[in-house]
């Protein structure tokens, strides 16, 4: 498996998570939409599915893991794209022990730079660093 295939899977999973969060549509519908309407060339599709379905399915648990590090900021005030990135990265850190935490954090930072506001990557990095250091 090439790292670029996982990177593309993460990118697609963040977009699916964001879409799901905003639309409130059924998880399976959002997954189907992304698998049929997106360009899947070079995407690790099983990894996309695991990240998206796992993150969406375990949303409450992941939110509880992240909440203590939000510095008195309620989760519902976190930007939706940052929330999607944090949920996916927290899922990967918690359930994919085969992926080094530095890779997960770096990928999350890159996703925040791509999709988030100007300083999103700093916010995401700070939260994930604290999350990893508590383990």
C-alpha cells in the first residue's frame, strides 16, 4: 500500500465526514455518494471506508476523547472541518495502532492546511499533541 493511497483515503474521508456532519444524512448514504460520485483513482478505498464509517460510528466516543483538550471551548463551536479532521485523526490514533502517531498528526495538519481556515492546522496540531501525550 502506497502512502499516497492512504493520504487520498484520508482526504476523501474528511470530506465525507464533513458532508455527513452538515447534512445529517444516513452514514451509508454519504458513503455510497462518495464511492459513486468521487474519483477513486489511487484511493485506498477500504481504508477510506474504515476511517469514515469508524469515525462516524464512534463519533460520541471520539468527541469525549477530544473534549478535555478544547480549552473550555464547547465542541459545537469548533469549525466543522476541524471537527471532521479531529474525529478522523482521533479514530486513527485510537483504533489503528499500526499507523505511527506522527504520521496521523502530520496528515491531520496537512488536511487542516488544505481545508481549514488560516490557523486551523495549529489548532488541530495542538489538540492531537495533547491527546497523544495523555497515553
